C-alpha cells in the first residue's frame, strides 16, 4: 500500500464524520472513538463512500490509550492532520467524567500528537461556544490550565470535585481550557513546523446537540438560537468547511487561535438588540 498522508479523526460522531468526508479523499483516515458501535458504523459509511479507513478504539481520558493511538497513526504514514472532536455534554455525564474527557482528554491528545505531527501538518480541537461563557480566570488558574502536564490537571485545587458546582460549569470550564491549551500547544507544535487551532461551534444539529435540546436546558438553548443574528442551528457541513480552512494552506499564518462559529449567539448575549437604522 502506498505511503499516503494520514488524517486522524478522534470522535466518530456527526462532526467527526463530516470533517473526515471533507478532508479524507486521497488520505488514509485513522478514525477513533470510545463507542465501538459508533466507530464501526461511521467507518462503514466512510468506506462505502470511497475513503480508506482504519479504526482504533480510544479512551481519550487514558494516557496509554491516547499514546497508543498516536503511535498507530505514526506507523500508518506521515500524520498531516489531526482532528479532535470527542467530548461529553452536560446532559450526558457528571462533573468528573466531563473534566476527564473534555479537559484532560484534549490535553492528552495535544501532547501525544504534538510528538508525531508531520512538518507542515495541522490540527484542530473542536471546543465550544461554551468556553466564552466561562467567567474570567485569574492568571494562576489560566496558566495552570494552559501549561500543567495533562496527567496533573485534575490535581489542581480549583478542579476538585467540590470546587466545580455542576456539569454545566465543568463543561464551560473545560472548553475554556481547550482554548488555553491549544494556544500553549501551538508553541510545541510550531517547533515541529506544524500548526494547531481550536474551533468553537455553537448549536450544531448532531445527536449530542439533540440530547441537550431534549434536556431541561432545551428551552434556554432555543431562546439563544432564536435571539441570535443567524436565527438557526448550524450544520456539521458548516463545521467541516471551517475546519477545512483551519487545516488548509490558506490558514498557514494562523496557529494558537480559536475560531468562534456560533451564528452570533455570543455576540447577542453580550450586546443588546438595537433597531435597524
């Protein structure tokens, strides 16, 4: 088999599949997920569409599991793109699980793939607009979230279970940490001639989003959507288009940044509506 460039997609849900479809042609796709049924179904769909797909089970909260995934990717060929979409929403999991997957998992992925990313390669972390709802962190907390070794993050006092009041707060804090972690990781990735950025979608119609919309937080989400400038939910194809930009040559001067794509929800929350002139 020819030595094709490798794209690693972690998280085989709607967003991960959409990005794999857009970025996968001509590459070897290493698709990874914790849920084996989801992984198998996504791989079958991509293979049926003509993509070359290899799968691997991964638990992003486990250092050995993430390290094994990075090693497997490097063994397949030059790792030119890494896409991390795996995560848990507040309606899906308690505080401890959200911090382990959304916060520590992202840190582990950035560390592991920062050691194998090819020169000229690029990565993205799919974070969330929720990171922009996070109250301001003091400098010590922000520095720790950005730079503490991944395996030590949960030992930080302000991440102790009693210090994080609930799943929503854990999710917002994790996504803000993703922004900070990517910014710091850009330096290490840059030493290898590679780039890494984060992408913060708003409400994108995926199974995960439906879980949130069907939860007791659903009415609040509907209010946000209806009050936003776009006035609608986003699609996985729109996320894939933004990811393609960040991963591609047009974004060669962009690294350590976050792209907020929420239909204007954050802008509407911060700016009162004004009548059109």
